[in-house]
């Protein structure tokens, strides 16, 4: 899940950076949207090429500190917006020729280590997990949702095998105690019948809660749809994912819009179906052995990209239908 690691705390490793650059080719200039600005690793690399401009986006206001430093250095070539990437279609980019939209999903090491965010099972105190611009926290989820709902979140967003027992024990425990991060970890550990010595017992439940609290499924789907709308013909969408749920969504979206299924709402006169996107590689690009050695959390990264084939800004997609089970689970949050 962790996209970026800092082995000596001051060093920052943007994942698959060289591979990304070879796809989006900033050496030929152009305007790019970095949908997950984070520590500015990708943005900085793009701006090192003279004829480029970057719009950096991050839902976490903490990123604006790093953005200010970059803004000072690249005054006319960089702006930062503290918005969610599902909203890039509101950026008023009609007259901008956006050459590439990039996503590096997940969280940075800085965020995972921030005790206020409570993203990690090593955190202490109140449950939180909000990345920014959220309506509810993990504390609300754990203390308010029904047992069956918690079970489904852990099962489908975390692929947690003991989801039923964990959800049951949470609901029993919350009648007696306030559930803090430490208490949740204790409940998960005591609910597990089999110990896994490779990963921490709480890894999957924490992943599930982070996905739920940040509505990552609908964020990603809307982000992909709106990225496809804002780029012009020959523009590129590139996405780095870190777990199978994200990768399945990206894979399906690119495949479905590149396989004679995508239909523009404004059909060409001859009523032909048009493919909005084109895929160059069917398989994702993964980090080299060297990158994994230098930055072990990069081992789960997958980079997929697609190229826009037509100047078409309205199109139909069945992606919400395809992932409706996950969206239904996300909608449990409506009552929070
Ligand atoms: C893995 S980090 C990106 C690191 C960045 N590529 C770099 O090199 O510094 C992911 C970033 O995306 C942000 N993020 C996650 N979901 C988002 C969303 N829906 N909208 C905007 N930003 C989001 C997180 O706050 C985090 O800062």
C-alpha cells in the first residue's frame, strides 16, 4: 500500500519514475496534471524539462507546503490545487491542451508516519484515517456501522478472511470501551485464528478502513472518467496502483474504452462505434529488481497507461455497473 518510502526519513523515492517519464515524454514539453502531488516527486521531475507546465492536485492540505516551495522555483509553470482528483473536470481546462494526467495512488510514507492521520496500526489514540476533504473518519465507521456492514468492508476492501469474527468482536467491544487504534489492533489480533508471520495481523482491516474512509473506489472511477474527459487526442492517462482492487478498476476502465465498446454520446455520422482509448501494453509495467531492492514497498506497484484516440469529451462507460458491489459498500457511509 505504501507508495513511497523514505529509508533515511529525508529521502523520497517516487515509484516507477523513469518508466513514467518514458511514457509521458515531458522532454517534448506540454501541460500535465499530477493528480496525486504528494511530496512532488513526479511534478518536480516533469518540471525539470523546460517546456512543461504542471497542475498539481492533492486532497491533503499538508502537501501545499511542498507545493509552495515548487511554486517559488517554477512561478509560471506550476500551480497547486487542494481538491480531490475526482473533480479535475471542474478545473476549467477547456482551452488547455493537457498532454498527460498521472495518478500515483495510495499514501506517501510521510502520511503513514503522521500520527495525526492515524493511517497506520502503529499509531496511538483516536482512529482517523482521513487523507483530507473527508466527511467522516474511521472512528465514526468503527463506532456506528452495523456488524454486517463492517464485515463487508473488511471482506471486500481488505480481503480479510476473518472479517466476520473481527466485525462481531468490534461490536461487542464497543458496548464496553471506546475503540482507539490500539484497541482495534488488539481486537483484530485476538480474533485471528491463524497467525501470519509475514504481515501484521491488522494490515488488511486497516487497508479496508482507509479505502472506505477516503471513498477510494468512487474517487478512482470518477478520476479516470474525468481524466479521459480533460485530455485531448494523443493525451495520456497513466496510473500507478498498489493493490488488486485499484488495479482491477484501472485495467477494466482502459480495456473497456479501448475495445469497440466505448460509444460516444455524440455518435459520428456513420454511427460507428469509436474507441476512445488505445492500449499499448496489455500487461502492467512493474518495478525493476533494483527499484524493489532500494524501495521495498514499490514491489506491489503496477503502472498502466492509455492514449486518447479521439477528441471526444462525452462517452458512455459501464464501469459503475461493473463495480456496483463495491460502490454499494461505499454507500454504507451515507448514514454517517
Ligand atoms: C503515493 S502519494 C503520491 C506521491 C507522489 N507521486 C510523489 O512522487 O511525491 C499519493 C498522494 O495522493 C493523494 N491522494 C490520494 N487520493 C487522492 C484523491 N482522491 N484526490 C487527490 N489526492 C489524493 C494523497 O494525499 C497522497 O499525497
